[in-house]
C-alpha cells in the first residue's frame, strides 16, 4: 500500500513550457485534491475532485488544468508555465466525499520555473 | 473567503518544555485537523476533531475543538528533538464541502 504517490519529485521548467504533475493513490479514495505551498502561505487549494469524471476549482485555479478519468489518478497540468508557478505542489486524497474523512498527502513535487 | 489565523508563526524551545499553538477564525468550521510537516515531506495528520468542545489526545499531543467552532489549539507536552517541524491547522467549513482551509503554519524548533 503506497498511499499517495507523486511524480516527479523535482522539476525545472522554462517559462512557457508545459508539464503534467502526476498523482496516484491506491486506497480507492474518492476525493482527491491539489495544493500549492509557498513560503509563509500555508497550503492553497488549486483543484479538487469528488470522484471519477468530476472536477472543480479551488482557491487558486488559474494556470492549471485537471482531469479525473480514473479513481486512482488525478494529474495536474500546467499548459504554459510561469515563474509565479514556482512552488511545492501536494496531492491529497480522502476516502469518500461527504464523510468528513481527513486527507492524506503525498510527499510533494518541487517545481521551479525559470 | 474563510481564513485561519495560526499563531505563533515560529517557536524556539528547549527539549522537555511544553508547547501550545492555536488557530482562530471569524468563520465557523465543522472539522479541525492538525498536521505536521517534516522538511521535504508532505503534511502528516496528527489529530482530527469533529465536534465542538471535543478534546483529543495522541500520545504527547492534545488538541481541542473550540466551543464556538471558530478556534482550535494544539498542545505538545515534554517536547523532544523529533518534534521539530511545521505544524498546520486546517478547517473544513460547513456546507458539505470537502475543501480544507489551512493556516500558515507554526515552525517549531527544539533545542536539545
């Protein structure tokens, strides 16, 4: 049982490049989400999904796309990277939407945009 | 939008001392969660609180869900060097949403 797995762990991009951050969970969790963590800012919600085929925007969605074609995977796409997207990105999951279950986090992807 | 004010921002203590940190908000929350983040890793859940007034312990950690539903505190007793890290509070607002609102964290340093 690997929990929440994020890849890659580190990435450097040039401005304007595109990239997909991968997130997979093997716990059959319905709810998955993406956060970004910036110094002194805590974690801010980017996008979330309450189940396969359903996604919605969080607090800071601009510049990011998501899809949820399977229960296990929830990739985050940067279509045209900008320096402001330099951050640490965390994926999280919880058992079922609406059951008030705590979220479990991956180890993060450290992304630098030059 | 809803915000959580977490304090203090940082703490420097001696090993063996007790620690207290808290989160407050002008909005009510249905759930309070406390996470710890070690360097280079994701946040790990320490304690989850689901009812106003609830007091829950996990080893040397104790957390309470404020009776007004607008605050929560976390206490760590007899701190040890491995308690070093950043502690985050998170709240789930009413309305059935799964969204979590996070505080900005308390960075704890323990001097041996």
